[in-house]
């Protein structure tokens, strides 16, 4: 069996690490992504509740489900 090789690019890690502090500042250079996030989450909620037959007005419509969001838009 062949040993797994790493797919992490150290230069990519450095590039994103350099933006880490700004990423969390809602008024910083990533402000457009912060402003878009509520719209994005509403879209996801609407479609997932419809797909899984859940109530969109429920406070916890995804109880019992395991979900993975892989599209933050930051990189």
C-alpha cells in the first residue's frame, strides 16, 4: 500500500494566514462577504428545508441532520 502524500501547499497556508485577522472583521476588506452571508444562509436554509421536507419557520429545522457547508467564498 502506498503512503498518503500531503496535498497542503505551504504557500497557500501562508497566503490565507496573512488574511486571517482581516477575515473576521465585518467592516474590513472582506466586508462584502460578511454582508452576503445572511443572504447565502437564507438561500441554503430555503432549499435544504424544501429538500428534506422540513419547516422553514422552525427554529431548528436541521435537527438530526449532518450538514457540511463548503462554500464560504473566501478562498
